């Protein structure tokens, strides 16, 4: 997708929508939604670093996924993250891979 389509895209994906009252931490203000987005990127980067990938927020509307060598792709929302990660790395990126889980547990 081109950058313009990422900016003008449709409604928010379910991973970006504020929590309903009483469920999790409701993000009712723009600042709270932005903070939630930052925390999602941080959590994703902890996992993605295993694959030598890095996720960045772009203008609060889309994400940029990059390799250690500088290849990058736009990611609409977090549901597209793993397929784009596999395209960039050329290998299966399974968030439930036992090697990844062991690596995360070791605190790497």
C-alpha cells in the first residue's frame, strides 16, 4: 500500500479501538489512545527483535516494519504484522515458536 492510502485508510482496526468501560484500560482521549499504541509497538518489538525486525509507529495511522538491513514495509494494522514479517525475512515467523518462547523467557 502506498503511504497516502495508509493515511486515508478506513475505520480503526479492532486492535486500535478503545476498550469498552470496565474492560482493560479504556483509551478515551487521544493521548490515552496514543499511549496504548506506543505500548503495543513496544510489546511487538520485544518479539520482533528475535527475528531482527523493528516496528515503528507512523503518524498514529500505520506502522513501518524494518529489517536490520533497512528493508521496510508499511503494515496497516497488527493483524497484518506476521505476514509482512515473513515477506521481509523470507522465513516463517511464528509467535508461538518454542525457540522464540524460550528466548523470551530467558530475558534476552
